[in-house]
């Protein structure tokens, strides 16, 4: 899968959605020959993300637009900072303005949210993972924003990892049946994919450990105390991951229980966009 192609398709779709048969406001009052300059102003402290994407939007829409970058993705920014300046045809700057802000505000919000969770784990060996709870069409971008905030990516989609969850287990007929069928499928298809499987009870964990061959056990909806017991039972035989309702208030306790990873859907689906604006420079 060509990720750059997917992102370019998203940009083109978003531009068509916004511009339609023309930005008639801009076209009616700004001459095609007018040259302008605008700067991306940060209006709220956080982690910046989306500068590289903004450059790509400008490139695709109008190659005459030139960008000078002052602050790169993943950088801590404060109110009043100038991330970049774009110069070129004024009509092109105006037609790209909203898309640039929509992308950058959301991605910076994801990066800022991720950094908040990551900072709470300082001093532990636990890493933050994202999930598939992303905006349709924007998964690659939002997962990139998670990395800019210091987190790590879980699987990208349904194709790059085996993740056996509760519904799979129940439909398959239990933990062992699900693992048997998964391994048979991978052998038949000639695929080498890591296997992560959810455990809902200590009995599930015991069965998974005895079976072997899994990359990571997903310890789902356990309390921090139960998680600590589970980690002890697993004994380093595979990687471990906690998930299920873990919040900013509770995440440190899960990390201190000794889990390798904590997956948090809120990194991408419960965020507040970072405030910024694209303003003309006289």
C-alpha cells in the first residue's frame, strides 16, 4: 500500500469538497496576478503537527506556492509562535487556508493529547499505543501525529497484524480454537504476521501462555492490581498490553504494574484541536 498516494488522494478529495466549482468569494475580489504572503500563527501551547502535510497541500494545489518553515513537526510550541510563511498567488493561499488549518489543528491536537499521556509514564518502561479509533480517511495522518507526540503506533489496519479480540474468540469457540484457526490460516496463506490476543480472565492468560507463539497478550479491562497479577503469571513469556477505559488519572498505576504497552483510544477520538490561524502578512 502506497501511503503517500493515499494521503495525496485525501488532500485532493478535501480540496474538491471545499472548493467545488470555485471559491467565488476569492475569485470575485482578488486578481489572479496578485501575490501575497501569509504566516501560520500558533494561538495555544501544545505540540505542533502537520507542517509537512501543509507543504504537500500547497505543492499539490499550486506549485507556485513556496513555504519557509520555522518550526517542524513534533516541536513544543507556545502561543505567538510562527510555524511557517507561505508566499505566492494570493488566490491559491486563500483557497488552501481552511484545509491547512483543519488538518494542522486536529493533528496538533492529537500530538498534544499523546504527549500528555506519554509524560505521565516518565520513569517507567511502558509505552503508549494508539488504536484504530481514528477519523475515517485520516488514519495515517492521525497515527503520524501520535508519533509526533511521543507515542507508538499499534497496527495500522486489519491487514498488518493479527489481533484476536473478544468477538473473534466468542465466534471461534474460545481462546484455543481461535489460536488454532489463526495459525492454520497464516500457514495456508503463507503470511508472517504477529499475533496479539485479548485475555479477559486469568484463565484465558494461562491458556494462552500454555499454547505459546503469541507476540503480545492484551490484558483487557483488568484493574491495576489484577494487571500486576497477570504480569507475574505471564512472567516475560511475551509482551503485554493493557487497554479498556484507562484514563489520565489511572494510566500511571497500570504502567507501575509492569505492563509493556498501554493502548489508548482517546489519543485520536477524544481530542481538542490546537488553536492556530493563517494570517496575511502586509
